[in-house]
């Protein structure tokens, strides 16, 4: 076999088997040829799965991977013999091992910083971690595309119309079940051991959170606009001077802002634009505040004008003053 594993475009080669000596039977040659074809198939599979040469592995830091790292439980049968504490049976110094972060099986490219693993660490004079308030453990999963391609040609998915969308659904269901099991185990162990607080978090939980906040809070938005209508009508009303009262203006202004926000959200939904937390949690109240602020400014400026001037002149003065104030401010 050649000294390198090539990719699909550079498969390794095996020398064809040839019998030596004229006394070999034809069946032996056929058997040797069959073995050669089998080995060639295995080699082709390896080159397709691992399209790297050995120097590439060394350059990436892929050597013994996790085989020479200490085991948390050296008595575990799965703890490799090459672990430094396998034969001594001593528990590892977790703080010292986590100092400076951890390296993955490709040590040149896979490095998890110390800040990503422990929270609020306390170090000794030599800089080694002796105590930490929190510990984070990561379980890395395939992406939906990787999972789809991994099981694409296997018998397990031939009867379920396998697709990338179904792979994404499986990953989401796994993460939800993982969160459920961690919370269940935490509750069970709460009274048996020291009450550690375990908080599971997954990307699916983040998606659920964003989805919940992307829904329009109809009750809160409605209450906010109703309270603003009441405030505008009460603050702009003049019970002793019904001519100069602006309660109707306040009501109309809030209703106009309400209609504009509803029209904007409806138009976005008609175009198929997805809503997010800013769209549903911030925009309605921000538009209400900005719109009502300008309405109050117009009403206050109009009430300061002279009564004996014409209505068009008063409107012109109000518009000019408000525009100047808005531009300056």
C-alpha cells in the first residue's frame, strides 16, 4: 500500500496479486484476486472517509487524542491503559488540568479557553485553578446536514423518507430530551448529595425562547395602547374651555399610531418577513412613544398660539415651530 491515504480523487493502489511458480492452480489465483479486490474496496472506503495524509494529521495535532489524558474515574473499565492515572488509581487534579483551557483531539485547532469551561475561578500563586464557582461541560452534536449525510445510505432511514428537515427534527427532539433528563436527574440527586445547581442549555432551548418572544404579546400591547389613550385624553382635556380642549386630538393621535403599527406588521406578514423579538417586543411600544410624543408636541404648541389669528396661520406657526424643535432636538 502506498505511504499516504488519498482522497476520492487520489485513491491508494495495491499491487495486483500474482502467484509465483507455475504449479499454482487457477482457483488459488481467483482467491488471491478476490482478496485483492476486497482490500482495494476497504482502501477506497478509507480514502473516502479520511481524505488526509499522515503529515496532515500531525500538522493538525491529531496524535493519541484523548488516550493519554487522565480519567475522572481511573477504575472505569473504559479508562485506557495509556491514561497517566490508570495504574495509580488516583483521582486527577481537575483544577490543574483545566488551567489554561483544554485541547481536543486536533490540538493545533481545537482549544477551549479556560473562560469557556469554568466560571469565577480562584487560582493559587502559581496560577493553577484551585476552586471555581461553575463548570461548563459541552456535548457537541452533528449539524442537520452532517446527520442527514451520515445516515443517508444506511438501512435505518430507507423507510422514513429521510431528509435534512427530519434530521433537524431529530436533533431538536434529542436536545429537548437531554434537557428533560438533566433536570430530572438534578431533582433526584438534590437530596442525596450536595445540592449542586445544574442548568442545561441547548441551541433548541434558545430557538424556543426566541420563538416565544417572536410572538406578538396581544394583551400587553392592547393594555399599553389603552392606557396611552386614557393618558392622552386626560392630559390634553380642558374641562373649563371646551374650545381649546385637545382630548379628541389625543384620542385620534393614539388611534393613528395604533393603525400605523398594525398596518406595518400586517404588511410584513403579507410579504412573508419573519418576526423577531425586536419586531414584536420593541417596535410597537417604540412607535407608540415616538408617535404620541410628536402628537403632544403639536397639541402643546397649538395651545400656545394667539386666539385672534386665523386658523391657517396658527397651523403654519405650529408646523414651523414643531419642525424646528424636532430637527434641533
